[in-house]
C-alpha cells in the first residue's frame, strides 16, 4: 500500500484529525511511571512535556566529535553527526559499516546487530541504499522490503531513520507510545476494536523472565488488542505507516499551533514527537 492510499483510509484519516486537534492537550496525555534503573518517578502532563522530559543516556564518539549526554539537545547533536556520517559513507562498504555500527552503539543495540553488519559488510552500502529507496518511494509492499533476506529490527530502524527523510525510529518504546495514543482515540470515539489500519504492532521490553516488575509495552486493553511485532517486512511496513501517520498529524491544519513546530534545534518536529512517544512507551503501567 502506498502512503496516499493508506492515509486516505477512513480510520487513519480520523485518527490523524483527532491527534492533530489534541496535540496540545494538557489533559489527554498525562502519564507516569518509575524508571527501573534509577528508581526515579517520570511524569508528563502533555505530549510536548514528554519530549521536554526526554532522557537517553548515550555514549560519546571521538571520531564524530560528539560528547556523551542524556538530554534531547545532546542526542540531537549526536544524531545529526551520525546522519551526516551515514550519508557521506555512500559507495564505501567499510565506511558504511563503521557508520552503522556507531548508530547501534548510540542506540544501545550493539548485541547481534554489529555482528550481522560485520558479517554482511560486502555490499552493505548498496543494500542500505536499496531499502532506503523503497522507503522514500512510499510503497510498503516494495519487493526489496518483502525479501526474506531483509534485516529490519530495532537496530536497523535507527539506521534507516537517519538515512530517510521523515522516517521515525520504530522500536518497542515508540510502538508502545503510539499504540497508547490509538487506544485513547478508540475510547474517545467508542470503538470496541482497534481498526486494522491502526493496529500498530508492539514488542516486549528486553528483560529477564523472572523480572519482578516487568515493563508493560503492550498497549492493548479489554477488546482493544494489538498484534506482536515481527522482524523483517512486518517491521518495515509498520515503521513506514507510523512515519506517514505522525508526519500527517504534524502537517494537519489543526496542529499548526503546536509547540512541536517550534522545537529547538538540532531536533525537528517529527523527531520530537517520536521522542515523546519513546518516553511514554517505556512503561504503560497497569
């Protein structure tokens, strides 16, 4: 399905219109939880406030000239440097490998991803370009995206979000946050089931089986249920759809006055909205 067809679906356009009109709401999107590592309570009073309270503890990178940090500004600087490095790596497998591994290191997803990149170093640049072209073309059924050899997971979504314009990182936290919004939309409109076109799949947090207080990433409640996220084409398809939806929300006339449109550099509106969902999706609670 291409982007125009998908965005024109009644349930999708309805969700976009609703979220655009509620984007500045100070009552709809309050959330809180306790961070498992620090023990600190995290809260937000709105979607933009969730972005203001963004935290991701990333390492520095001497090669690219950015320092370690935690806040949205520091991460924005890091992502800008990582993006430029990936783009400049075009045509060089060795440079592409180095750039992609650095993205994994920033995102804390080195395990297995770095090994896969190294094993598949030959032709890596061309492979990334092929997937990038399909994403930019806006067809979630493109042959390269349906290939059984496609690697698309919580690591590669970070790489493609930097290579492709208006493409979000769709990991378990962002997926949880987006599903949480869909549930609120369904409840506001009396929907007893999640419309298929809005059934953004979720993924569990990576933690031990015997974790005493597991984080909830499944946004489903009652009859409002979501399916699990699968790697490969399934992940790529829903990553594209999530990106289309959030971009359309920000472009909607009802969102014109949103604070997301005046987000401080080096972040941009879509990255800021993604960051808000990332923070909310850490734990959806009971």
